[in-house]
């Protein structure tokens, strides 16, 4: 399953939520921002240094995100996707990304 397909699945599942939809202008941007927030929450939660509002936001999405990734055709940990996969489509220049998308087998 391609990185873009996973992004589209996550985005489609969460897009109706106003907080989620406000996280960015593109599916890639929204998913990356959400997973970033969840990663920060996971790391800071161990240190007990996060605000109540941030905890509420993270609790709101954590279960949904874990369920989405668990139910993919090939189960995947969201943290692995955030650290290893999504940077491949969000941290490279747009021209290279477009060439990659155009040359994927259909």
C-alpha cells in the first residue's frame, strides 16, 4: 500500500472533524500535523508536562488513529508511518514528488 493511499485513508476517516480539518490545507499536511501532535503527546505524557487541552485533543484522536492503522490491509504502527514514511512525501521537493506520483504503477 502506498504512502499516499494511507494518507488518503486517514484523511477520509477524520476530515469531518473540525479540529482535524483545520490542521492543514492538504491531506498530507493534516495527517503529518496530527501524527506530530500525537507523537509529542506520547513523548511528553511520559514526563507529565502537557497541558489539559493538549491531552484532550490527543485522547480524542489517539484511539481513532490507532484503529485506522490497525485496520489497514497490512497493519502498520502509526509512529513508524510518521517517522519513516510520511517524510518521504512531505519533506521532498514538490517536483520530485510529482514525478514519483506520475510514475507509480496503476
